C-alpha cells in the first residue's frame, strides 16, 4: 500500500517542457500493432496503455458486448482468478485498469521501472491481455451489475435524457446505442459471445500501444513486442459509416417525477481529424465550454438565475460525435431556459465572440495547457488519442499555436457552416405536471 501511495504521488511530479512538447517516437511491432513512445527519465516509473478499436460502436446488434468483454479481462486469465490478479499487481505496487467507450477499449498499467517489479507487472498484464478465461461465475456477477445499472437508469433523469438523446441523434448509426446496452440484450449475452468479440477485435493490427516513462527506446520496443506477441495479427476494423446530418428539428419530452427538468440539445458535431476542430473548439469555449464565464452561463445563470450550470461541448470521435448543450432547471421554467439557450446560440452564430472574449479564451486555453501534459499519465492519454485517431505526431507541439491563430472571422464562418439551431435534437426529462 505504501508503494502505491508513493507511486501515485511521484506520478504527479513528472513534468515536461510544455512549450516544446514531448518527443513522440512511433513504430509498429512485428505483428502490426502501432506503438507510440515518449522517454521520461526523470522518475523511475512507466505508464502503459493498449488501446483497441473495440468500443461499443462495434457491438452491432448486441449492445453491451464491448463493455462486458473489456470488463471480463481482469476477472480471470491464464488460470488465475480475479483476486489472484489483483493481488499480483498490489504486491508490486502497480496499478492496472481497463475501460470501454464508444470508439475504444483499453487496458492500462502504471508501474515502477525497478526490477523485478516491472517484469512481474508486464508478465501479469500480458496474461490478462492475451489469455482471458471468461469464467462463468464472474460473468454472471458482472451481468447482474450491468442489469442493476440499467434498472437504476429508469430513475435517473440524466440517464433517460442521454439514452433518448443518442438514440434520436444517431438513428441507425452504431453511435446510437449506449455502451451499457439494453436489458433485453444484456440478459441474452453469454461468455461465448464475449469470447467471440474478444477474438475478433483484440488483435495486434487493431491495437495501439502507448509507453511513457523512464525506459529507453530499446526497452520500449521489447515491451511492446512482449505484450503483442501472443495476440493474433488479425486486421484493423472497417471504418464506421458516416453520420447522417439532421434534416429537421425534433423535440422529445419524457415525463418523470423529478423536481427539475433535464435538458439536452444538440446535433452531430465533428470527428477527431476535422479541419474545423480548433476553430470550433475555441469558439465553443467562449459560448459554453468555459464554465461560469461562458456566454451561456452569463445569459442563463447570471442574468436570469435559471440554472446553476449550463454547458456546451464537442465530443469528437472516429465519426461525428455530438455537439451537445445541456442544463438542469426547475420544471416551471424549463421552457424559458431552453428558449434562452437557443437564442444565445443563434446570436453567437450571427455575431460571433468579441475580440476581448477571444483574447481571454486563448489565454485561458493556452495558459492551462501545461497542466494537461504535466505527468506521465496525462501524456499517455494524449498519445493514446493521437495514435488511435491517427493525428499528427506534432499535435502537442502545435496545439497552442493553432489555438492562438484562431480569429473571430474564422469562428463566425465555421459556426455558420457547421452549427444548425433549426435542425437540432432536444430532449426534456421532467415533471410537466408542475
């Protein structure tokens, strides 16, 4: 336990030169996995991620499969139980994690680089990654947990709103389903289904390996080869189909016995490699992405007291992730809050930000950038994004410059072309009887 506390503490101390950016090196393993590596010799630790194109977008007709497959990896592997796996990592002070989202699924490791701790951590991670057992008792336990979560969603206005929002926003696109799936489908899943999903998507050519820490390139190459060696070569998944643009506005009202109405509004937004990414990102920072100092917060919270907080954000993915707006407000003032949110968006598209607002936004984004790359784990997160989405290796080096180069005219042009207030999905969950 002491080792883990020390490890977590020193991870926060590792910093890079934020102006120059870390030097990213890239290669492929012998069986085709993409590798991204940054040397960070300041402290004796390693952050490691293996990311697969195996998120819920690959569930097809069985939503919930990707989530449960990823969750099962550490529940038993190579003949060892979940408790034995957890104890093995605990004994050497290593942190292991796994998670699944819409686009990606991943496993991660943080370990000291001292031997024999590193070798033991890597051996156990290799076992979990390449030899999952999918034990029946663990599956039944996780299945019940997911089903309980799905049942609890019915009492959560925000969960109801999210499910309705994604379903209506994406229609028959794979992004329409929630990663947790549905009660009907999760009930039907079994270990054979998960094993089949694992064998198809957890393959070397569908993997991105990220290493950040106090190891040299030769060691990084050896580790990547070790982790990928027992995985079949396989193939990268086929690209997801494009997201269809909305052709008209649609409002979904869901009655729920709550004191507040949850409002979500939005449209398909941008992909990770969108040429308008930085312009829209900076513009939205001013409109609704900068917390209490945004235009939406000023109009809805400060001037009218309609909601404690309101937000807007782009969530870029392989294909167009949502451009989403949201707030919570009293049931009796929900329509007023929605009207103000829509009016503020429309005014921003027409007028754009002021010069002063743009200057403040640039200073806020670039000034806080150093905190985004001040530890191994944060750099690893960025490398995973860069590698998974195929972004340029100089992404971190050029980030501040691209933000600084955005102009008011560019923001107005991009929002006028890309954001359509008259063709948005709006979901309202609350008690209209009040």
